[in-house]
C-alpha cells in the first residue's frame, strides 16, 4: 500500500487550497523528492505538519541529501513524546510539538559556509548550532523511516524550500480593520500546557491563522520582572519581524497563562503588560495616543497603526473561566443586548467636575445626560451625585468608585452582562485576574459574569482616563472592543487594562425611535440632529419646554421608527403641535396644504383653492373654514368662509385671480381656537406669468 | 528570499514534483534486493537454528550465546545474538574459492562493555593451512581479514560497545576494502587469494574465545559498491540516502 496520498480533507483553514499530503504509517515507506539542481550552500526548508491523527512511535519524515547521494540532515517526529528533532552533522535540536495544536510550522535552516544550523517551530527559534555538513542538493518529504508503533496518518502541507528564512505561512487580511483576526497576534505560553489548549480554542473560535499564534516560553507567574517583560517584548517583536507580520498585525492579545503584569521598577507597582504593549517602546512611560479621537470620526485602518497597536488580554483563574470569556463575547453577538432583557446602562459619573479635570468630566456629563448615551438604546441609569450601591443586572457599568465593590454589589450572577469599567485605582487595584479570591473590580466583574472588565492596576494620571462617549460611540459603530478602547484613551501605557475578547464588538440594540423637530416644515427637519433618541421600549416621550412651539404657533415633529437592523425607512409618523394657553394641543389641520408656499391651482382663469382633512370636519370638531388673503403689504383679511356639512372632508374656494400679488391661507375654527395653514406661494395678477400657479388645463 | 520550490499538493498525482515518488525499503528488503548468497538476521526468539533469509544456508548454533539482544537497526525491532563462545556452522563453504573471486560480507557488530576479548568471529578455517580464512576482531578492536599465506588487511577504525556496520568487499581484481559505518576505511590490492573450500563458521571460529554481538550478517558473491554500502547503512540508521543510480 502506498504511504503517500493527496487528501482533500482540509488544510489550514486560513489558506487557499484544501488538499494535503497524507502519510500513512501502516503503508510502505515512500518519499517525494525535489532535486535542487545544484548543491545549496544555504537552504531553508519549511513544512506544515499535523500529527494529531497518529499515535506513538517515531517517524523520519523529511531530509536532505548531498550531491553524492548521502544523507545530510533529517527531521524526525517523536509521536509518543510530542517532539520534533532536527538532525544534522552530529547535532540534534529538539522542540516540543504539542498536539493540542493541530498544525505546526517546522522550519530548518542550513548554511554550509558558516556551519550554522537552526530549527524554528511555529515561527519561533528553538535552537541554533554549528555543525559540519555537506550542501543539500536533494530534499525529500514523506515516510522515510518509522519505528514500530505509529498507527494512523500524518498530514503535511505547504512545503517550501528557499534560500533564506521562510517563516510561517501567512494569511493576507481581507479587511483593513482590527475586526479581521488575521491582524491579531495571539500570544500563548509554551511553558503551560493549558495555554496551548486555550490558544487552539481561540484560534478555532475566531479564525486566527496559525501563523498568528505566537507560542513563547514565558514565566508561568502572572507578574514578571523588568527583565522578563523586556524579554517577552523582544520575543514578540522578533516573531513579527521573523515571520513577516510586522506590517500586518495591528493588535496583540495576551492569552491564558501569559504574564499579565510587569513590575518594572521593582516597587510592587504593577503595570498591565497589555498596556505596555500598546507601543514598542522599551521604556515604561506613558505616551500620547496618536489614535485618540476627540470626536469619533473614522475607524482606524491598518496603515494608521504605525507607532501604536491594539492590545488585549484573556486570562482567568482557570482554563474553563478563560474560555468562558470567549463564550460570553460570542453570546453578546448571538443574543445582542436589548431594552427588554433587563439590560441597563449604569453610568456613574462621579466624581464631579470639581475633583477631576473638567476636560474629562464635562464631556462625560454631557454624554451621560444628553443624547449621547441614548444612542446606545438601552434603559439608562445615571448617577452623578453618589455612587450606586448595587447592580442587579446591568449590561454596562461605567463608573468610578473609591473602593472594591461592596459585598452584594452584583446582586445576581450572570444575566445580560457585557462590560464593567471602573477607574478608581485605590485602594484595591486590579493586580491579578488569576486569583479567584480577589475582590477588586476586575475580578469581581468577571466573576459576576461580565464578558469584559476594565480597571487600573495602579495609580495613574487622570489625563489618561478613557472617555466613555468615545468608547461607546466606537462600539455603537460596530468596532471591536479593542478599537473602541484604544481611541478612547488620550494616553497609553498608564496602568489601565481591559480583560475580555478584544476582537469582538458589543452589539448594542439598534431598534428604537428617533424624534426630530421642532420644525415649521417637514423639509426643514435636520435628520442629523434628532431631538431625542429612544430605545424600543419607550411608549411616551415628553418634549422639553424649550422645544415646544411658542404660544399660538404650531410646529412639526417627526418620529421615525428604527428597526433592529438600524434602518430608518420602515415607519414614521409626524405630529403637528401647537401651544394654546400653555397647553400643547394637536390642531386639526388639513392634510393638504401642509407646507409653506404651497401652490395654488388655476382653472379656466380662476383660482381654485382646496383644503383636505384626514377625517370629516365635523368629526374633527371644526366649526368653520375661512379663506384668508393678503395682498401686497396689506393686512390679511378673511375673503370668505364655509360651514362644513356632516361628513365633509374637503373645502374648495373658487375666486378670481388677484389684481396684485396675493397669497392665501386657510383657517380652521374650533370653538374659540383657530389654526392656520401655511401661506401659499404668492399669486401674481392676470397677464403676468406666475410660477405659483398650477395650470390644470395645461397639465391635463 | 528566493523560493526554490513551493508545494501545496493541490495538483493531482503530485504533479507539482518533477520526480516520481520513491519507495524506501526497509533494511532487510534492501539487503535481499542485493541478492545475497546468505543472509542471517539473528532475530531468532528460540532454538539453535539461525534462519537464512534466502532459505539456502541455515546455521546450526552451539555453545554459549544469548538470543533476543537489542538489534542494530534503528527503525527495526529485529533482535541480535550475543556470542560468548558459541559457533554457528553452515555445513558448506560460502566464501568463494576461486582466485580473485569477488565477494562481500556485511554485518553489524559490537563488543560488550569492558576490554575486548578478541579473536576470529567468522570464516572458513580449521587449521593454519593455505587459504583458510578468518575475519577477526583483535583485542585492539580493529577489523581484520586474513587468508593464510595471503592477504592480511586491518581496518583503521575500531569496534566498541556501539553497533558498527562492517562490510568487507573483494573485487574481481583482488582489491580488498573494509567499510565502516557506510564509509570506506581502508583498501588494499593483491588480495585475490584463493579461499579454502571448507564449511563457513560464525562465532568462535578458533579456540580463542571471543565475546561480541552480531546482527544482520550477509554474504554476497559479488562486490558491493560504495554506494550500496552507504545505502544500506543509511537505511539501517534511518538516514535516507540516494541509492546508486538515482
């Protein structure tokens, strides 16, 4: 039986093509060869290998042969111990190949002139050495030799031979934005087996390419020293450079059991590593955020991430809890927040402007008490004098408290809990997410079921405080949490951190109502400036006094229903309101004319002035309809009047064409109250062409 | 970076590769493909008969020995035999008798820990008579061929406690070569002496006691080429080389 076959069972999901080379361990030994033509002084060989369908034993599956046909180097897989070994010139380099990840990139490098040989697994150097060996002319791949024991199959794909380092097989992003998982580097800790499991889970759930999984040997402690952090920072940078990902990656996610804090000064004041990694700077100082947006305008694109990057962290006391953070982010997508799920916003804008820079508090207050927060279309509770003491089922909490959450703050567990952000650093800074007994805001929020939680790990400059109107507007526009978090921060690297899946957005409900007006005419309504933005559960709405018409005036309001997809065209209603003796009433106005400068009809040399009501005049309580004329600069006078009969919905006045420019309006009289229609366009005397007239004969 | 070759296996029948796939035989198959006169794998689990893979020359074993020793081949579970006084007899001459008759003997050998207790380990020898032939491992650990009143060739490399692949070849022109671990070690011309046509022995050929491990012994009535020796060594070690002609 042939050992080698081509199987279309699925290669790396992020790369084109689905066919792999399948090596059957129970078949004959068989290899594929490439004759490189001449002996290659420098050669790099890389292939992707999936050993998850084979058990036990050892197999030699790749190698090089010199011009005389002699073996130069080989690569073996120890399937029992999950190891890969590069053999060359008496040197052996071995690396772990944990099968918690399906596909692995294995790359060997040989330079005959210097004797330098190297092994790189999953894009990370695993060893270099010097050896004496001949130049490679033939490379092979296949089932060269196997020990007794292996059963099953090994899949191999993307075999590359080159004259310089190759790196992991990259997947080109389709999107310029950070929502594309190909723009994220996911760091996991090879020193912790569960970290590898988490990495593969995350890769599978988010579609992160294998090339973007950066497995490093890191401390297993949550807090690192300055030296350990510096090593980690450099390894991440090396990975980006070595694998050609520097320009592609816009975000770095620190995964489960990757260190999360650095004690750079050795004083116990911890800074989140995700905060530091916003830039490549070696120093630990805060920096101005070049992507901070004082007003949200455009979503940042990849080319703008020159000196700054997005970051994120997912960690928890246990692997299951870390995966739960992924689940919670998924749940927010599958079941978006809605007004009727008890999903409220709790905005605590303490402290007031006296205690923090007005530059921070005033925009926050404007946002929280104005239409800004209403854009999120959730019931909102704003605290501006005192801090809340409980949160029963708040989907979003943005707050400032001077202590860890009091006992019982999160009254219930779970529910619609999206994100909890608390920004007071003392006295209980968030310096761990791995300790299930921690009581700080970060841990408490995660334990309460939030998908995301943010809190500082140390004191910081208040100038660094993120601004909620920027953060939530980014989210409202569908940006990822990481993007919204970044653009909301005036300064970076100052001790603030956000835990949770940074690649995902938090969809806020779109359904609701937009109220526009007051406006004298519909066509004058500014649809960019709603009077009010309401969630879908609102059944009545009180107009502020300053937005009501003056006594005796009538204005239009428009209520536009927004559907769940944010579409505004499926329903709307208008209201024409007037104020009479301080009471807002709804006048019985004609259905036509409604707009100022309405056109007058002319038929057989006479003017025909018609008005229509949506219901019969008697049903509307209209006692009389008058026609008022205003010639030139004269005062308006009543030209004629009719008393409607039962069921009448239309009133028509037929009059002569005026002798001087004249305009007309209808007045409907309801008891002591009358309501004016808009004035018509001015009608010119006979013999003067008038654009205000509509000639029925001409058009019929 | 210059990509010399990129194969993603999307083209049917390995169409991205100019060369057809190559079968890689296991060591025993490769030996048999070289048409040995006799080939004893030494993997017996019990008994005193050592099977010949060709079916022609089973050996009868007597004396002190231990079966089921760890074998020499890296990717093969076949066992080896520890000879500690035993001798195995073929009841036939296996080394060719004619002057300049070519032949080869390939075997894997290692010494037990401690000083080497040297002596002849195989041959066609009964007395110190012309043409009686022995392959020795002297106390210094080198390999040696002697044909009485004829050639006497030592290897430069020495046997130790690790398995070594030893191949002795004689060409039709009387050129004698020792190969060790797939590489030519020494060669000496003028070695085409006639070999006495007496029974082939394996183990303690003379009264000198010897103590060593043997595995995968094969005799050929032709001269193995250097490429063939290297090919066999690579297959044994799990190192793929290209066989002669490829």
